[in-house]
C-alpha cells in the first residue's frame, strides 16, 4: 500500500530545532539519559532551519499568536498584531488607573497583567459542550426549539432534525472562544470606537465573567441541557 508523503528538503538525519533557552541552561548532571544523548547528537548532526513562527523570545505567547492569526484579514498580519498590542496596552492602562483609584483594601484584588487577563478571559469564554448534527438513515437530526431554551419542541414528522449535545475538544473550545470574541467586536456597530478599544472592553468583561460572549456560552450550555434527551444519538 502506498501512502502520500509530504516532500521535505531535509532527510531524517537532520534534527529538529529547539527554541527554548531554558533547556540549554540545565546542567548536564541534571539531564536524563535520553536528554543527555540528544544534546550530544546536536553537537554532531545538522539541525533543520527554524520555522518562521518559532521564536525564543520571552514575550512569545502561543495563544496570542493564534488569536492574531484568526483576527488577520487579507494576509495583513502587521495590522492584526498592532491591534492586539494596542488592546493589551489599553487593558494595562485601564487596570492601572483603576488600581490607583481603588482603596488600599481592594488594590490586591485588581489584576494589572494584561496577559493574565487575556488568558483568564479566554478561559471564561470556552464552552464545555456543543451541538452537532447527526446523520442516521440518510437524514440529519437537528432539534427545533420552541421559545426558551428550557423546553424542546420535538417534531417527529419525517424528516425531523435533532441537535445532539457532545463534549468539545480543547482545540474546538479555544477556537469558539476566539471566534466569538472577534465576531462580537466586529458586529458591534459603534463606528467611532476603534477595534482595540472594543476588544479590550470585551476581554475585561469576560475576565469578570460577564459580557455578551460569556452569555453566548451559557446559551449554548442551556441548549445542550434542553437537548440532553437526544445525547444517545452520538453513538449511532
């Protein structure tokens, strides 16, 4: 059997590059046998060229890099990165101003690190469970909700549709959280408000477990709770 393999300019003799500086600072006596052997090989064998997105900077953050790539339009990554930089700067200014205005008893509760706020807000926006359409017998099953999320209206006249609740993977949770944050800022009709200002407001609201994005996550969880009777369709 023949498998399709992506062509590479490097043969298997080349080693992968290592961008983490901390691994080079570990003394050889504290390394495991496998790591010690790997370090000896790197002194003898050639190493592949580093990828363009691979960096050893202490300011590098994979989550923010992913967010920049999702927000980028028409390949203009410089603009997307500048928006994120201005967003983090705006969050820092707002939190520092709030810190100086707060009484001494409340100053310790105020978070001023914009990276911590970004990660916490992203974690608060991640849905745990989502909805998928399941096909059985040539039909897609999807539920039609009547009114509120607490009551599901099941229409069994074929073909009927059932949305099946299913747990989400970590990558899917992160994708939905980032997508909701970006679309919420873009759909906001305040023309005179800059994108970085709207994004900083949404991140601070999500950091406090408030805002439209967190509400959207709760609505998805309510829909999954209303459709839990159809959860067995996942295994069909």
